[in-house]
C-alpha cells in the first residue's frame, strides 16, 4: 500500500470513527460495567470459533483430550479430538484466506508436519499484537474514564485504549495498533487500526499474515457464570485444556465462584489477506489466584523452535 493510500485509508477510518462516536455517546451507560480483576481461560490459545459464519484458521493436527473442563480424566474411548498444540498445522484451505495468505499458512503447516518449528511472535519473544494476543491465558482490564489499560499474562504485554476519541489521522503504526473505545450499554467496544508489521508478525499461531489494512473490533461484556462455562465447553471441542503450569498458575476457574464471566467477541478484517471479515470469541472466568510473571526473554534457547529466538535487542541504550 502506498503512503498516499495509507493516509487516505486511515483518514477515512478516523472520519468514520468520529461520526460513530458522535452518534453513540448517547448510548453510553450512566455507570459502565466493572471489568476489574483477573480473568483466565484454561485452554491453550482458547479461541472459540463462531457458532455460524466465517471463523478463524484452525489446527488440522488433532490429539485426544485427556481431561474434561474441570480437569477430571476422560476415558480414551470418549476423549474428544482437539487441536494438537505440539504440532500447529493451520488449515490453509479455509475460504477466508486469499491465495497468497493461504500459501504462507501452507508453508508453516508443512514445517510443522515435518517436525520443524517455525517462528511466531510468541516463541520469538516479540510483541504479539492483535488478535494474536487473545491466545494468552489471562487478562486484566484497568478502567479509567478517559482510558482503559489491558494487561496480558505473557511477557508483560500492555495495550492502551483511548476512550471516546477518534483514531489519529494519520495513524502512526504500532505493535498493538491505535485503539479507541466507548461503551454501548453494557458492552465495551474497542476499535483498532494502524498495526506495525515486524519480521514475525501474524494474526494467529499458524502464521497467518496481515497487512496495513488490518482492522479489529472487540466487544467485551459480562455474562452469567453458567453461560461462560458453556462457552468454554464449546471452546474445549477445539482447544486442549492446559495442564501443569497453566493450572498451577491459577488460570483454571475458581470452583467456588458463581459470579459473572467476561466474554470477548471480536471481528477481524483485512482486504489484503482475507476474502471476508471473520469472527471468534474468547470467554474468561474468575481464576484461582494472582498474576505470576511469565517472561519469554529469560528462556531464549530452543524455545519451541530449532533456532534460538530472535529476542529484541538494542544496539544502544534508550537513555
């Protein structure tokens, strides 16, 4: 995309956002919903495909899920087939992918089938970006009247959302994009454009690429605990339940908690990569305990890849 076209695109996005905010401010609740606290999802990646319509690329490599949603062992005969997190073979036949994007996913899939890892922002200790970062186990939303700060459990990653403001014009590309938000009744809507593209940038763990046209819309709302559990159970048909570290670190749900869950519904569009917009969900519930550190750069050697990760470094000090 040329600089002229990028400026025109981002300017149009800013004009649309400004108009939308003017129309929707009247919908803002007198008291916004309280999303505070730690929210977790005990499944690896934890992205739930939509009930209908176009959804994300999924893993064609499967294995038996050995435990149920509460961590109890399942008989081998009834254990469902779920994504094999040890072999990430993206479905490059997904019709959302344009040919060039499908070729990229296919290349990564062939490496995985050959038993050779491929780099991703996660295993290279680079910023994960949006929507890749939704594959983290846990999140926190820190709400203020003029901004929302979103924390993720991996590698101290942080996003900043400006409230009730339009996008900058032009947008300066950044790892997590330019995020602006507002409330629509009991829902927090976040609109993000202007993503920076790095050497390992991807939409998902299968290496699906993106362009400067990437646009992500997130909708957060509180749902009943039973509804949240049901949504996670639907997700369990695709995603393996994490064991060991994830459970020990408290990302499994608190069995004594019967309050609200947090559900993120997001849509993704990028005319340079996808044939259509697609959607997915990530559902969180209250978890056992606090916020342990999980620092990727402290473990750079053969971290899920054949080569040491290209941990970001600086040639000179920042100050």
